[in-house]
DNA sequence: CTTTCAACAGACCGACCGGTCGGTTAAAAT
DNA sequence: ATTTTAACCGACCGGTCGGTCTGTTGAAAG
C-alpha cells in the first residue's frame, strides 16, 4: 500500500504542474495536498518546506524538460535546421493552454530570481547550460555560417526571442502572436548561414 | 494643508515604484501606506480596492512611461537609427537595479495576464499600441528597407527580444547579458536595411 | 459662528498562508 | 507475536493579507 517514492513523485508531479500554471508563490500547499489526496504531514515528511519542494520541482521536473527540448534540436547534424524545426513544430504543436502558462524557466526567472537566491542560482545555471548547448553546437558547424558570428551572443539572442514571445503571447491568450515571432526567429536563424 | 490630488499622486507614485520592484501581488497595501505615511482609510478613499489602484498605476504611470520610451525613437526621421540609439543608450544607461526589476509591462504581463482580465486587456492594448507604433514608422521608411519585411512581425520580434533579454538578465543580476543581447538586436535591426 | 462634507485615521474582521506537532497506522525486522 | 519506525494524518498556530466601518478633522460654504 504505502510507497514513499511514489508519493514523492506524485507530489512533484502535481506541484510542477501547479507551479507551471500559477507560479511558485501563488501555488498553495493546500491545493497540492487536495490534488494529491494526501495530508500536510505527508508532504512535510518528504520536503523540509515549500522552498525545498520548489527546488526539487525545478531540478527533477523542469530541468529534464528544458534539456529534452533544446538538446535534440542542436545536437543533430544540422543545428540550424534543428532549431528551425524546433521552433516551427513548437508553434504548430503548442496548445493554447501552454501559451497562457508560458515557459516555466522564464516564469520562475521573472518571479523568483529577485526573491530567492536558491532559485536564482538554479535558474542561472540552467540558462548558462542552455546557452552553452546552443553556442557550442553552432560553433561546431561554423564553417557553414557567417564568419562574424558571436556564438554566445547569438545563442542568448535566440533564447531571449523565445522567452520574450511566449511572454508577449500571454496577453492575447492565443498562439497567433507566438507563431508570428517564431516565423521571424526562423528567418533570423536562417540568416546565420553564409 | 489637505490636498486630495497630491495624496492621490503620492499613492500612485509609491505604488508604481513598489509594483515595479516587487510585482502587483507581492506589493502589500501596508507597505504603500507606511511609505506614504497615510492610513488605510486615506487609500480607500481614493481607490475602490487594490485592483483599481493597480489599474490606475498602469494607466497613469506605466503607460506614459512606455510611450515616452518608444515613441521618440521611432518617430524621428530615421526610425532604424532611432531604435539602435534607443537600445544602445538603454544598455549603457540602465542601472543594475533596473535590470533586476525588469520592464514593468513585461512583468505585469507575466504576473497578471492569466489572473485578471482587467490587467490582461490593458496590457494587450499597450502591446498593440507599441507594436503599431513601431510597425507604422518602419513602414514609413520602407523604401530604405528590404522589400520582404512583414512590419508587424518584425515589430513584435523586436519587442520580444527586448523583453526576453531583460527577463534573462534577472538571473545574472548585472547588465552584461542585457548589453550582449541588445548588441545583437542592433545588428538585427541594421539588417533590415536594404 | 455654525454647518457640512470631503479627506483621512485606525481598530477590527475573516480568509488564507506556510509551518508545527502529537498522534496513528502499516509494514518490515526480530 | 512483538517491536520498531518510516510514512502519514490533521488539528492547530502565528502572521499577513485585502477590505470594512465607525469615528475624527479640517476647511470651505452659508
């Protein structure tokens, strides 16, 4: 009957979904508890406090999510085509609900970076990891690209567009705006080729 | 002695600064009251509730701020040079504290667009106004630009980069990253020329 | 001088928050 | 069969929040 690890995973799963939808602060423990059908005692048996739960969600749920999104796109033979395919398919496949929620990394950065150092450092590490991932894979095919490219700069630029557009789209509640910006982003990425 | 309008402006001023720094939800009325040295009765004499205060801050403080930032840049003779000058000077002049706070429009969009319809519609209107402003002024000089440009798309793209980069920079707590992305943005804008 | 009312003061309220703690239960170890 | 303890329960706590309401005050109008 009792399975501590399963309970822990249930908490992480429900908490990550709730944080994704409502943010960290707005997510109340009581909401998580009722969705999990567990008591407050159970939650505090597995996590020291709300902040530690948030860190666990970031590390065990969000981090794999980010990497599984960016990594396949840039590690393939042609990272340029990989990124274009990623953004194109993203614009096609993303649900209206996802648009409303936005990217969890971007959301948490905005909400928590100034509030909690633990979150800030985790977010920073993740951003740098993504940036390195993109930059190094672009450098890998630098012979196919213009020779005036600052790979790190371009990489941060790309991520900025992605996060900025997903944020902009929150006010329209539909993905039309997101698709528009992604189209321009693909055009930009294509212009990196020599 | 008593000056109702002055009190109202004081409240708006303190509230806008606090919302800019901490967001709408995290800004408590007690903080505003103590900074204004007024009572809760005074605040509720001028504003029906916290939400109405937030709307007033958006309309009377933030909206003029946004317009005064974007308008002069694009309405000048050469909007391309205007935008580049804007982003360059912004990267130079912005304080570390401003970076940490981020753009109020972007912040409110992220925080409130999914939570309150009143905020969402106001933010949406502002975004569309800025987009129209940029797009129409680019179209004005379209003879100097490439002929394959979708002005609205490019305009949303530019704003996305700006907001995305100011958000990214929150995790680093310094403006180096912001400067980097602004540099790439200026390069992108230059590439619009024919 | 008196009246009137906008402008303000601040005690108070219920709701909700994260967190604590003593008690219970189920299952593994002996 | 008994003991032990990890896993879980849920009542309770202090604190903060937005919001209400009664009362006071100052200045303008009559």
